[in-house]
C-alpha cells in the first residue's frame, strides 16, 4: 500500500492574529535567534480604505515565515546541498555544509532567510524540528496567545492544520504569491475581516 508524502505546514488565522509579536519572541527564545534577526516577522497590512466593503478602513497583521514550499527555489540553487527538504517536506539548512554564499537568500521570493554573521551561514525557520521530535508543536504555535496558529500534515485530515483549513473554507484560505515554488503556508482571512492583499 502506497504512503502519501507528508506535507507539514503552518496555518495562520489572520482573523485571530492581534499582532502581539509573541511568535517572534518565542521563536528567538527557542532557537537562539540573534536580536537583530527575525525568522518569524509580523508585518502590518493597512490601514487601507475600502468603502466597497462598507467598513471604510481595513487593517490586519500578516506574520511572514518560511513558506515551506513544495518546489523550493532555495534548495535548487544551493551549490552544496546545505538547503534541503526533509522527508516530511520541511525545508531546512545544514549549517555544517553551508558556505554562506547567500544564493538561497536571493532565490527566496519572500525574503524569509537571514545570514548569521557570527557563524557565516544562512538560517531560517525550522518549524522547530527539535520540539517536533518530542511531540510538541513549533514554539510560535505553542505560545500564540490568540490561538491563531495551527501546525500539522496537510495530507492528514485529522491534523490541526488540515482541520483549520477545512473549517475556514477554500475561499478564505490564502497564500503568498506563487512564482512556481508552490508555497505551503496558508493564511485564513475572511472577507468580513479584511480584503486579502498580499
């Protein structure tokens, strides 16, 4: 019997996100990310005037993180194989063989990779594989005070990620622009909250 390839991903509910940046802080604490580096950046969308929606002004927070692409360009351009895809679909960087050429940073359409100046290697969100190894979700999911983050295998209907997407409905599930890399991270945003603009 054939097994389905796992596709681990983050689902972020923008209807719930309050822009507290707790995900940024917990990511730094768990992964030892430098003060001037952000793997999990929360940006603001708006305020935008939208008279058509009857609200006048719209505003929401958009956390940007590695999109865990199905066709990651960062992996394709890496000359040493330091950027790679794990069996569960997680895109990672092997610091031991990274030469710090930054090709992967240039190839990433979302600007979510960063350079560790001290170690002279590229780094990014790892979906906290060290926490997954002991049965826990990524730190940003575990510590989100608004309960706006879900994690799991999109191919497993029983996973928290798949259930959150199903409950939201396809019309309310969005992704950052796909330039052939097929981003896996999904954002939930209902039209009653704001118009998706990214």
